[in-house]
C-alpha cells in the first residue's frame, strides 16, 4: 500500500483517543469501517468510477488531524456575517470537523426539530442516531467513505419530525481553519420524517492558506410526502481538496432538490447517490462548476429508480477556463418492474480555452419497458458568431465573453426554489467570472 499505510498506522495508534472524543453510535461502526478501509484502500484511476481523479495521490501529504479535539481559537459568529437580503436564516457553523456550540444564536426552530452536534445528539438520543447513521453510506464499497467513518468524531444532525414545516432556511457554514496542512473528516445526518419540509444551505470556506483536505459524508433520509431542498456552495481556495459523498433515500411521494455549486476550489470530487425507494418520489439533481487556472471538478452521480412511477431530472453545467479540468459521470438505473419511470439527464459544458478539458459520461441502464427516459451531453466552445454579433453592437469582447458564460450557467441557478438565494447567486456568479472571487474571504454570500 502507498498513501493508505500512514492512515492505517495512525488509526491503530490512536483508536482509543478517537473513540474517547466521540459517541457510542459513531464508535460502533468504527472498527468495521477501518477493516473495510484496510481491505479496499483508496480508489484508483483504474476504477471507472474514479477514472479522472487520482484519490490516492491527494492523501499522500502529511496532514495534521485534531483527534484530541483541541479548541480552535475562533468565534465564527464574530468572523462571519452572513445576511442574504430578504432571507432570514438560522445560522450554524462547523469549524473543521467540530460543530460549534459555544456561542450559538437563538434560531427559533419549531418544537421537536433538532439541528446540532452529531456527537452530542448521539449521546442524548442514541436510538435516533443508531437507527440511521451509516445505513446509506456503505463502507464496504468505497474506501474514502470507510476512512471517513473510521476517523469521524463529530458532525451535524438535522432532524425534522412528522408533518413539521421549517419555514426558516437553515444555513450551515463549514470553516476550514489551521496553521499547518490539515485534514478534516466531516459528517452530516439528515432525517426528514413523513410530511416534513425544510431547506438547508451549506457553504464551504477556508480561512487560512495552508493545504486542506476535507472528506465529507452526508446521509439524507426523506420520508413519505416530505420535501427537502439541499443546496451546497463551495468557495475554497486553490490549495483545498474536497472529497464528498452524498447518499439520499426517498420514500413515496417525497420531493427533493439537490443543487451543488462549485464557485471556487482547488480539487473537488463529489459523489451523489440517490435511491428512489417509494412510488411517486421525485428528485431534481442539479450542479454547476466554474473553474479556471488548474482547478479540477469531478462529479459522479447515480439515480436508482427501484420502484415504479418515479421522476428524476438531472442538470449539470460546467464552465472551464485556462487549464482547468472537469469531469461528469451520471448513471440513471431503471430496475426491472420500475414501470412508468420518467427521467431526463442533461450535461452541458463550455470550454473557454483550448487548454481546458472536459470528460463526460452520461449513462442510462433501463430494465423496464414502459418508461420515458432520455439523456444528452455536449462539450463546446464560446460561440464566435455570438461574440462577433455583440462586438458589432459596441460590447467589448471581454464583456461579451462574460455575458455568454453567465447566460450559460443561468439555467442551473434558476432551479433554486428560494428567490433571495437565487438573486444573490446571480451576483456571485457574475463576480466569479469577473475574477472577484479569487480566494475565499469569509462568506461570499454577504459580499
């Protein structure tokens, strides 16, 4: 083994420390996850699923980890002032991989709703966490998920009881903070009971310019007739590596919108797996990536239509400039008996230079005969005719180029079901194309 050995040695030496600073529900899966990691190791580029991202190489540097849970000297409520106009959010923070609860503001969430530390909730409500934790994120199939499960000590739980509607949008800001090259392992558990409704916005930011590696595993259980809007916004600096896995299970007549947006990053690998387990379930899976310099964005998605009468809509768009690299692989699986499935997958990509590279692999596997399914992918350059037309009408070439790129990604932003956030993101994307988001400077949503 190569990069794996240092993590095998580290876990063997510190397992007791890791467990002592966590909770029983998390510790219960730790040993089996570690055994899976030793067996699997890191994914290699020989595996089709990881063909375009060398995961093992990303873990080779000697990163520091805060396994002894030392206090990080920062109060995020003083540093970050996120206030999107016309959108009042309940604001929470994770500093590295620890839920920040020292100076939490009043959030006025409905009775019974839980949003807090995974470790603390697992101690206070062990039956709740044990019922769901680790049930979707299968450590036997993925080495990074296994590593995360072995090392994670805290995270976030979002629980919404039956028929409760959370009117206020929940905003979670993940902050990376460190004086040396640093690795964090984050976890999120989302539980939406029957008829529950909520919106969650997660923002990723790095405060310091050291190298960061963040693994993140999110499990979302969406009950019958429940509605979940889940937005992820990444704005990290170019030394940051982010490897995330999002696993979603939907029951009958549930409705989920997933929208992941990469505005600025170093290397990003996102895995999204959705299981439509109940009839009438609908998933809208969207993504957008804007990359330049030598940035790398890799999205791998799968939607499993396991039962009849479900709907999936998937839309991903990339704009690649300079020498950046993008990758998209999307699988839609329609299982035998999943009749009356309706599915559409679209991937559109714009390479603004000849040095930018995009790899796309849309896939449909259909084992039922009464379905409506389609998919398509395109990779193209800026339309020179459109640029010429705009220049003829007095628009400078640079400005015309920006307008075309902005119009290209606009469709993904418009899937957002929150007007205030949609308007703010239009502004953020424009700033990104103008080079005004070259590095993370606090929460971009309030700039």
